[in-house]
C-alpha cells in the first residue's frame, strides 16, 4: 500500500518530475540492490532503482522484466559513465606483487592469470535497453555519457539525473541537460561520484554541499550521503533539497543481496569504522574497514585504474568468503549505518516518509 503523503511535502518538484508519491529514491547499489528491492520501493511510492553496471545487457533485461511484471510504477535504471581503462600489465603486476603475501597465506598460485573485474560504462547496448523499456528515470555515476547517447536516453522519455560532489560538477551537469542533480556528500557509502577532480582530500559533506548546489543550479536537487532516517530527510528539505537518495539504509532490508559478514558488520560498525578506499576497484569508495584496508592502508597508489584493481582480489575473495571472512571483500557503507532500521524495503520507504513528514510538521 502506498502512503498517501504526496500533497504534504514542502517541495513537489521531484514528485511531479518522476511521477512518484514519495521523494525517496533507493540508491542503485551495484551488487547489493536487487529487482525485488526496486519492486518494493516502487510499490511503496518511492523511486526504485536497478543498478546495471555489473550486469551484461541480457542480465539487465531479465531483471527489468522481473520488475515490470510486478509493478508499473516509475523505475530508475542506473549506469556508470567512466572511461574504460586500457589494461596496464605493469600496473597489474605491481598490484599483484603487493598482494603476494596474501596469495601465499591463502595458498593461491601467484602465477595464475589475474581475472578481469568488469564494470561496463554506458554504451549503445545499454542505451538500447533504455529505448526498449522507457524507464521514467535514468541515473548516471561519474558524469554523463557521450552527447549522442544522452540524447537517445532523453528521446526515450527518461528524465536524466547524475551525481555531483562539488558545485562545479553540479553546474557542469546542469549545462549538459540533466533534469535533476544528486548532491552527493562525502558521508555516502560506495563509490564517490566525482568526475571533474581526483583529489578526495577535498570531499565536501552533505550538510555543506546541498545548500550550495541548491543555490548554484535551477534544476531540483536530490540529497544523498549520511541520510538514513526521518531526521536526515527533513534536514535535507530544510537545506533546499527536493528529494533524498538513500543507500546504506536499504542494505539492512531482507531484499538486499549482501554477504552475511557484510550484514553483520553493518549492524555493529560505528561511523568512524568506514573509510574511503581505492583498494577494491581502483576508485575511491566508502567501505567498512577490514583487514586489507588496515594493513595496506585504505588508499594505495599501486591500485590499478578503475575497475581493474578488483581483479587481483578475486582469488582472495573466492578463498576467504566461503568461510565467512571479510578480509579481502568490499563492505560498502555510508557513515549513517547506525541510524538505519532493519525493515523490508517497502515498509522502510513508508516509515521514512512518515517520520520525515512528522519532523517537518506536515
């Protein structure tokens, strides 16, 4: 059942733009978000999201079909927009040498070929999916695709949104035709959405970023990062946001596809137990600190370019994960995990909306 609160929000721009009842977007978390999670959020009145970057086009098609059979509500399809790097054998070899003690510990053949870690950028095949299924929203991470692909997505009727971690990135996105900007604070879990700069030392927190982006652009702003309860949603609206995007909060739902050790870490980690790390993919992402991050340090200059760093970790994960060890696995999490509640995705969406409206005095 959908909570009938669409007329109560102080800013309706995202509701009207996307055709949803609640200004709550389930973050598209590659590997953790599922078709069932998207269905539950859509049916609750929010915007469910399907992350496609880890899926081949046929896999994405199957997931979309599952969603479409269960709900006709607006859906967001999410894609990455990175430039696929050229394979650098020397960089991969240096990274593998750094991991050699762990290979020896786990009895892994150091001469075995390094698997390829695949996260595909938005291309013609993915764009064809957008044209075929006509989702209400298409969201991008790490900037925007080529102008030709952008025009095709819009021509299919999709509203286009993307993440900005600075005011400059927000202005860049608006100038290239996005319908809304996701203002992503440093507290957010998973990959940071930066694309105009590489220096993560200057990451901006959500509280400071959102109002500055709101002041800088005319399109609606979606706040994300460190928001996991009604207080955070209400605060985002007070800062001028028109909607929020939550990721870590949905990792606690039974629909989330996460390893048992990851779920347990989410339940017990303190805010200071997360860090930005490039060890798992080659690009900074916020994760719960594990053995690898502690012993190597969360940031390593030896980690190959995104997404190649993950390849050399695959054999270590294959050995350690079956025994329940998180030593070599990414456990994405934002800094507000302790504020989250363990509820099914649909019920969580409705609860968040009701809590936020109560705090906004609506």
